[in-house]
C-alpha cells in the first residue's frame, strides 16, 4: 500500500498484514494486524516515527521517495514490531540519527545491534523542532514496556501513541469507521498486554490529557479522529469496578468436570449472576482475556492429571496471574480419581491476584448428589459476594 496522507505534512506508512493469526507466537489475531509508521516533513527537518517488523522493511522503504532527506528516526518503543526496520532505514539514510530515551537506547543496542553513535536521547517533556513543526516527547512507561513513550505534534495536535490505544486489525481504513469492531479489538489488545499495568496507565492517561488532541495515531490499527472514544474506553477498563460476571475457564477429560461446570452455570444464572464459559480445549485466549477485564469472580474447572491440574488449565491460570485482572473472588471446581493436589497447585500459581478464595468443590469421579448440592452452595456464596460488592 502507498503512503497515506493524514495532513499536508504527515503521512501514514507501514504494512497491513491480512494473514497474521498469531502475534509474538502467543496472541491470537483473528483480524490480522497493521504496523504503522509515520513520516513528518517539516520545513527544516524530516522524521520517521517508528518502523515495522524487519520482514516487512521492503514495503516500508518502497513508500519513501528516493529524494527524501531523512534527518531523524524516532523510536517510541524498542520491541521489534516497531523497531525491526530501523537498521534498514539507517542503511538507506546513513545521516539519520535515532531518537529515543536512555532506556530505549539501551534496548535498541541490545536487540538490533545499532551503533551507539547513531543515537540522540531525549528526556520527558523535551521538544524537537522540525522548523514549522514541533514534536514533544512524553514518557508513557509500561504501555507496555518500561521505555515506551509517545510523541505529540503540537501544531497538528496529533498524539503518536505507539502501543498505547492500539488495536490489532488489518484494514484499509485510515481512521476508525466501525467503532464496535475497533472497540472489541482494542479491548482485546488492552487485556492481553496493558491490563497488568493498570495503575501506571491511569497516570499516563492523565499526562496525555494535558494536551489538546485532535487525532490519536497508534502503531497498530486505525487512527482515532475522535480521541474521546478510545480514551473513555480505557478509563472504563481501568477504573470501573468489576462486574456481576463469573468467568469460568475449564477442561473436562471424561465428562465429570463438565457435568459440574454445566450445573454450576445453571445455578449461578438462576441467582442472577452472568457467566462466560470457556472450554480451554478450543478457546481463543484473547476472548478469555477480554472478559477477565470485567469479571467479578473467576472459577476454574479442572480434572486432576497426575496429581495436579490439567496442563491447559495451568496455562489459563498462568495467564490470569500474569494479566492481574480486577476480579475479587476465585474458586475451583473439578473431579479427581485416585487423589491429587490440583487445588493447591492452582492456588500457588495465582500469587498476583488480590482475591478472596471461595471454598472449592471437588468430586471423586462422577459427581454425586452431595457434589451438586455443594455447587449450589458455591453459587449462592458467589451471588452473596457479588451483592455485597455492589455487582448484583
């Protein structure tokens, strides 16, 4: 795709990856993604903000005029989906300097072997004059690496936010046109990489709101011509209390755990508690992450495998622990054969969650009447807790 005009002196470059279905060999990409890079032509200096994955460098370079004099390459974030093509840009424009912060410089040297004399480092709030255009650098750490920063083009009121406010979508839309589609993709993106850093991101939003912003230009996904759309969404995901919802990821090997899970879902619904059920044998982990943003309670369903939880459930628990959702309560249901320590193992895998543990329900083999009665008690306890918290 050719470069696309945002304003008379600002253009979107990059690559739209329609076929990508997995990011970082981990995150599902049901809608593909885009790698956004931006060219600003000032009256005195020209800059590129961020680049693309190294494998797409030829596409990026083809979008640059042969007679372009490039003065600066700005790296807002050192991860390779944003920085991977910087060595190719340096090769094409040997006079260009790489602008980043001190931590970004350290990481770029380590990750891409860029020579130290190619760097200019900037501090929080420092400005760069391009002649008739001025860029201000705003440190926004932990969205989602420690060195991440944003850049604000003062004259055009454009915030180049890098991963902040991004969404994984392959689209020809320059700007957000389908808010529903972008909302879900941006929430998935937030859940998968931003949620662990809630408190810091709240502070970062306060910093950028000191600026008058007309366009937010992230490094993945379409641009936001109505910044309040995504800013308000982030505030809701970050600051709103958990909701009246149980997220229930589970695995069942021979049907016993599924019988218990299905019964618990029915019992919860009768008591007015919403449930999102995820069979971890087939689940899109990104969908699970989205619901973890809002869940008031997490219930994990697992059979016992070699005295511990099923490996898929262990992975789900690891994910929840890493993402640090705002859930207030957690419990475990499942079945076992000759014995085991599934509950103890899972509890030990969740040290990051500040939750109250509600007594688990484990059945030996196929659940009996007493086990279903225990599940009713669990559902009643969850409903009671949700009422006390104001969720229900």
